[in-house]
C-alpha cells in the first residue's frame, strides 16, 4: 500500500484566553490556533487528515529578547517548510516512512537556519499528525488499532536501537485507556482562592477561576504546580497551594512540580530542593510529589557537567525532561544522565512518543527495581482537534494521568462556530458537555475525563472537520490577534 500527499492547506483561528496563563518567562493571553489539513491518497483511496495547535509564546524557543510576532514568523516558517517537503516527497510505503522522509528533509533544511530542533521538529509533527489522521480515516481504523496492528509501519528500532525486533504491541498496553485523571495546572499568576481575586479581575463566564473553585467544581485530585525560580516566592506559594489542596474535598492527592527551566546549575536547584525538604511545614505536602519536570534550562540540562552533578546527587528528587526532549535521541541521553523519563506532547511527535513509551516500558521490565516515567503534559490544548488527538495518543500509550489546562485558560469551545460545538457534543458527549450558558466545555467529573468516543474515532474527531472556513495562513496578519 502506498500513501501519498496530494495537497496541504493551513488556516488560522484567533483565540483569546479567559485569564492570563503565566508560565516561566511568558504569559499567554491570545494566540493563533493553527490547522494543517492534508489530502492523502492511501492505496488509491483519498481522505483528509487534520492537525492543529495553539502557537503559544516562548515554549519552542526560550529567548526573552524576541517578540511574540517574531517568534510566530519562525513557527510559520518551520510549518511551511515541513508542508512543502511533504508535498514534494511523493509516495511512501507507510505513514512511518513518509514521516521519516519529512523529518530528514526538515532536519537538512533547518541546518542552514538558526531554528533549534524543538522548533523545526514542531513543523514535522503537525504534518505527521495530519498524515496519521488521514490514514486512519482512509483505512477505517482508530489510532490504537493502527498502532497495535502496526498498519502505520512503525519500526521502533529506527528510533531507539534497543527496540530493534520489537513491535509496539509487544510493549504497549493490550487495550487503550478510555479515561484519564486530569492533572490541573496551577499557573504562576493563577488565583488560589476566590477571596483573593480583585473585583476588576473576576470572570463571569460560568467557569471556575481560582484553584479552590476548580477543585470543588471538577473534583480534582492531581495537580501540576508551576515554579517561579525564586526560593522564597516558591516556598510561600507552595504553602498556600498546599493549604488549598489539603482542605479540598479529596484528602488523597498527588502533584508534580514544573521547574520551568529556572535553574542553570544543578547546585542551585539542589539548594532549593534541600530547603523544601527541610521545611517542616511542607513535610506532609511533599509526600504527594510524583516528580519534578525540567528544573534545569534546556541549554544545560543534558550537558556533561549537569549529568555528572546529577548522578553524584544521591538523594535527588525524581526528575523528567520536557523542553530538553528536542530530538528522537534525547530521551536516551536523559536516562543516562539520571532523569527517570520524559513527557509526551503531540507537538514533540507521535511516533517519537510511541518509541519513547516503548523504550521506557522495556527498561522498566528489565530493571524492575528502578522507576521510569512517561508523563502526559499539556501545551494549552483545546478541542476539537488538538486535545482529541493528544488524548488519543495518551490512551494508546497507556498514560493514566496528564496535565490538562486548555479548558481552564480558554472558555471551552466557545471560540468555534455553533455548528462545530453541536457536532462535538453529538459525537463526543462523554468528553464534552453543554454548559448551562450554552457553549461546549470539557466534562471533568471526579477529577477525570471519559473519552471512549475518542478512542473509537480515527485519530482526530469522529466527524469531518473543515478548517478551510477559517483564515488562510498567507492572509493572516498579526494585528488581527492584537485586535
């Protein structure tokens, strides 16, 4: 069977957050939400596949000196390049082979630019996701089935040599998960209680605003807490967060700490960590910690110096990488450096995520006394494309809890036309509900979301989604976002 790209088009919908999301050096208030729509031919049958992503500031590159407008130009450049390479490649025997061709072509193109791997690979992942969706629609097979039966043609050994001879179904769960625990993001500027929200900042849109309100509205039990990188500020905020979480409706809780690349030296992070564990007021709360995500800056996190310092730190907390997971080789380097794993986000690659999950499961089988983690993290995903595809991948990988925050910083699917929201509710009524004010919003109950309808769909939503009704990328202008 041959798969061939016939055409690709890219469209944009402007989206505005209901409240600022501050993380690291950036604050998200409004972003273009981009759609890549690919017409594929699979064994003579044509179908459309789609992928989407909100183009958030300062994640793919963490340069404080560039403007968001300049960063967007770079994002658009890598996306256009990947689309052009895919259209020029012609046919391939499998989706995996076609992805490898686009990845190799993009890597060669990026060598003459200043774009880092995390950024140039992002363009590839959008094409990759749309190709997978198109293939699943053309063959009538959901993602989990396509992965386990390997109709996508995945060769794990091409990514990690340790996996040579293994197929995905040898290492992934026998059945995809159909629900997931929501790990709620606590952003750096998020209000913790309703009482601390100034009157002029109160949001009247029908959704909870403070951490306290979210815990009671959604029955939350898992959290992801952003760190600022200032020991005193972080300690004080952690104490307040602990108080809110521990007084919630669920006494059992778990959380992760997001280091936001705040530290450039292991010793500085070590000092901060030791100050936390020595704090008697935080002792009980720290028992709920699952792991620390990317505390060290991507420029040093996998360096020889950092690796040596981490490995000599015997009582270090469990740490994973996120932004340092730039290439398909990064996770192996991280594991050798004393990290216990990595995160999965579709924006870092679906095939890469599958291979990483398989490698981590294999290592866990070979070393049962060691702990390895493949986490699920968010990039402020919203439906009806990005969130659904991300959940579909997490279900296939067997990840039981994941950071979700798009529903918190955006007002459900209210930015989409009414007919789109109605179709989502009709096809994915387990994942979404109609809010009392009329818009479609994520249905979080007892801290979980159910999404069996997503698992049974191809890869994206169960219904055809026409992104051509939005603004073509070539016609989109930055000032429209500011407006």
